[in-house]
C-alpha cells in the first residue's frame, strides 16, 4: 500500500524536495518531502516513525551511490529533500518528543573552503537520527574545542578536499587530543585515506557517508 510514509521514503530516494520542484520529472506536481513530512505529523504519525521513513530513503540512496548507480548531484538532491523534511521534525527532537541517537560535530578544516562533501555527510547523518552541529568551512581547531565542551560525548567529523589542507586536519586532531585525549574523531574527504587516518591518530575514516553512519550506529548501540 502506498502510504504517506512510503511516499516520503520515495521522495528522499529520488530527491523530490517539494511540490514546486521540477525534479524528478515523473513526480512533477506531486507533493514532496516538505509537504509529506508536515502532513504525516498532522495525521498523527510519531516523529520517530517519520524519521524511519526518511532513513529508509537515504539507505537506498547510499546503496545506489556505492554501486555507482547514482552520483553526487543525485545525492545532493536527496540531501535537499531530507533537509526539507527534517525542518518539520526538528521541533519534536528539540522538545524531547523524539530522541536523537547522539551528537555529531562536523566542519571543513582551517584553510579549506569546500563543503559539498561535508554537507552530504552532515545531512546523511542527521537523517539517520543524530543531532548535527555543522561548523561550516575554514574551521579553526579551537572552534571544535568549544563545541566539544558544549556537547559532551559527541563525535567529531573533520573534512578536507585539498591535499594542502590535510596538514591542518592533523593539527586539528593534535589540538583536540591535547585537551580531550579520548575524543572520537572521524575524518574524510577526497585526499584522505585509511592510512592517513591512522597516521594522524584519528579514530575512523570512511570514503562515503553511509560508512560514517554505520560507525556512529556501532558506537550508539
């Protein structure tokens, strides 16, 4: 049966943000993630149940991306649809009516202004049930320290796209370790590798957002 939650999952999978969105063409003039998430809440669906529908859509997106069936532009559309739906769910999480699995603090390291990959990871993780604190780009190590103090038990994610800024990723890890030696730190970005992750004493590396979610879920379980 094509329930509202199934429709919501499909909107995330295919990147249908709202009714006005032209993409995808075969869903033209249909309600998107924005309208469906709001209507689901109005109909009395629990926020956690709606979130599960969003997560189901993102899981399909992640699988397709891993299999090279879709590419970054499609992931961005799905992330945009997810963001539209999450706008309606955030008040429930903030009020405590729905529970977050944990907190993820993410930012692109100092000297690097690239954010597409970071934004995809942030939205993917938020859509998987975590509170995401996105610090943006060109983030100084000290800014991460401030957020770690604000969110005890959080996981930190560092992103870099340029080989020239990888040294700042190492410096950020070093600065964090000086104050919080047991802080869990994830790293990612085009030039980053598992080998580099180990070299700078970070805890986890993934080439894709679904790997980061799987890691966070293991920590939360």
